[in-house]
């Protein structure tokens, strides 16, 4: 039983018949009551500030790049150890650079001895055996831009005398225009390598002598995005038809405000969309893997199944472990239960390719409920805080109500244990923010989102990015005639 507060003790003093109604005592009781209320509020504020100071990438969603010097070293205990040393494994076929065949050599440099090593006589250039060979594999000198000239001829009809001129092919507009290879390279450097426009212009000028203005760079990027619009629309339809998809979102600075970049992906494709934070994928009706953001739970169709990112849950539990400092507390035991469930699912997937047998799933669910029930009873028995619920209470409630979503990976091998692939898909967007600080227009941000989806998908599927960006159904296929000397 807790000791009576100062206000309670003063109330007992004020109840003394000799002091009843005394204005000084009544005033003191009121002041002390106000001070104690303020003290409770300050303690809660202090606890919240301490919680924020103790946040790091191991116990929250904060990225490792924002960890301060006082953050503890990152722990790798959650990764399954395979018992192997780093580096090449036994039986691994090593790869060493080997000389190419003589027919593939571009340039030969012959080195002849000048004088005899023994007597010093001049030597003739006559081989006394096969030459020793060593090769240097290097880049060729960057070529200047190649100029292809299209010429349309006019011919007079011998019958009626009408003069007819051939039409220029589609894609050959204006007296001078940059071709699809340069357009593809500009788009590649802009959207795949995230070069700022200024450095991109410097690179093209120094390597190829191409003096492009900022406006020209943007125009070339718009041209590439426009001709790949149909491919991007098809990618969106494919993404919304995925049976299992990871979803996530991140904030972007656009035109002085904030918009959100939403991603939907799996191991084979990625698609992005720009919108408000709550503008999630309401058209999706498969299995959505996400980080417990409320909009995913409330706005997706009823037929959508939910799988949660357990990496987030492990970090949230780590925060409770660090805050409560209870040896082998409920959060640490829940971490072990989650990791054991992950290892069980991985074992059955590796050995049978199927889900965890139902009896084992039921056993895990029962252990889950048995662990959480007394935790919830404990939190509900505590005096309520001034605002909301305690963080541990909120997390325990989420784990209790969303148990099936947390453990969906045991029932469906296609559902991953984490949502890391969706989080990885957003890293380049954050890199772009660090490079440029934001997008000046929404149209520019939309182009970035569309192109990043095509780039990520091409990489996942093993396609050559430059070949993809160069594709143009309307581009002419010229049959060049050599320019006479």
C-alpha cells in the first residue's frame, strides 16, 4: 500500500476540529493539490523525453544514419547463424581474370629486346619462341557524340510532273535532336544513379563533349518518362494483382510542402505512387504486409489479409526491455517466441516448401496468448496515466488483437517475416532527399516515382537498365549510308 500523499496528510491536519475552516490551512491544501498534479504531469513529460533520448535504430523505426554517438552498437543476434566463416565457402569455384583469346584483342603493343643480356650485341627482331603475353583490360576513350543525318529527297513525277518529297521518320523532329541513347543515359544517371543535374551536365561534357543545359536535361528526362508511360501503367496493374505485397510509405518535400511516396512490391517488381499519407493502396485485395500503420488496417478492403512486419515488433519490444529493465520480462520472452516462430517457419519452408503444420501453429498461438494475458491484466491494474495508455500497454494490446497477422508467415510461406523489402525500396527516395532537398514541382516528383518503379523492377528481373530506357516504339530504325570522304 502506497504512503499517503502530502495533500492527504494536509487534509488530515485540516480535519482537526481546532483547524476546521482555517483559511491558511485550506489554502495550503489547495496549493499542494495543484503542485502534486503538476508534479505528475512533469514526471510523465520527463519520462517521455527520456524515452525519446533513448531511441535508436535498435528499439524504434529510427534509421541507423540518425543514431548518435551514445547509441549502443547494433546487435546481430536476430539473424540466424549458419555457422559459416565469412568469405568463399569450401567447394566454391573461384573466379580469376583470364586473358582473352588473340582474336578478341583490340590493340597489340610489341616489345622487342634491344641488346643481348650477355654480350650486349644489337638484336634483330626475329622471334626465338612464342611471345609472352600480358593484357590490360581498360575502358576505351570516351567517344564524342555520333551524328546521324537524315536527308529527305524530292523527286518529280515523270508522268504528271508533281514534285514529291519523302517524309522524315517519326522521332526526327526539328533540325537537331538528341537521340535515344543519350536520352537513356541522362535518365539512367538521373533516376538510377541519382546524380544532381549540375554534376550530370559536367559528366556528359567532360566525357562526351555534350554541352547540355539544365532545361535540356529535364526535357530529355520528360521524353523518356513519356515514352515509358504505358510500361509504367502495366507495372501498376501487375503490382495491384500481386498475391502477397509489401507496402510502406515515406515523406517527400514537394513544392514547399509534404507529400508521401507509397510503395507496393514483392521480390520481382516495385511500383511507387505519390499522394497524401493516408492515400494507401485501397484497390489492393491480396495479402498486404505492412508496419501496422492504422490506414492499412482500416482502409484496405475487407477481403485483404494482413501480415505484419515483425522486425518492427522486435524493435518495439526492445524498447520495452530497455525501459522496464525487468530481467526476463514479458517483452524479452515475446522476442524469443517470435524468433522461435521464425526459425520454425524457415525450417518447414526449407524442408517441405509448405507452411508450418497446424498443430505447431496452434501451439505457438496458445503460447502467445498465455504470455500476453497476465501482461494485459498487469497494465490494466496500474493507475491510469494522465494521457492515453502506457507504451508497453499499447504494444501488448496490439500483439493481442493482431496475433494472427503477426504469425501469418507460419501459415503462408509466401508471407515474409519482415517487411524489409518495402523499406529497402524507399531508401533511394531518402537518398534523393539528401541530395536535392526536395522536388520543386509535383510533376518532377511524379516522374521520379514512375522511373524509380521501372528501375527497381528492371534490376529485380535482371534486365539491362540502359536497354530499357532506350526502348521507343516510335523511334526510327535508320539504314545509314556512309558519308563520302
